[in-house]
C-alpha cells in the first residue's frame, strides 16, 4: 500500500490533448516528484481535461474556463498536498520593480 497521493490527468484524445497532459505531468513530477506515488495519464473523449489528486478535483477545463498554466496548477496541487510548502519563484508576486525597464 502506498501512502503518497496519486495524480490523474484525464485528457481528450479526440481533441489531441496528449501533449498538454504530458506537459502538465512533467511539471508536476518536476516539482512534487518525491511527494507523489504516481502521475497517470488517462485517455478519454468528449472534450474532457481533468486533473485529480486522489479524489480531489484540482482542475476541470469546463468548470475552470480552459487549461491551467503550470504556476496555477502547481499552486492548486500544493494547496491540497502541503499548504505550507513554498514553491519558490512560482509563489513570488511580481511587482513593478520586477519588470525590466
């Protein structure tokens, strides 16, 4: 039995979203790899794109208005997995002084 969580990414094969799903899996594994049991890609149909951490729905394309960017996805996973975790530059709020002149 595994005590680490499982992330699933359900993607629509009709919409050719495999590359997007793979990219999201790569981003999550790079950031949370040692904290996860697995990241699984699940082919589906009907325009579905859902990301779950165990039973918690982290992202749903129709509900959330499109696809997540890596930053928002990592923040949502972190908020369920380990709310106190600092994601470094992903958590940094950009200000006017951060922008190049």
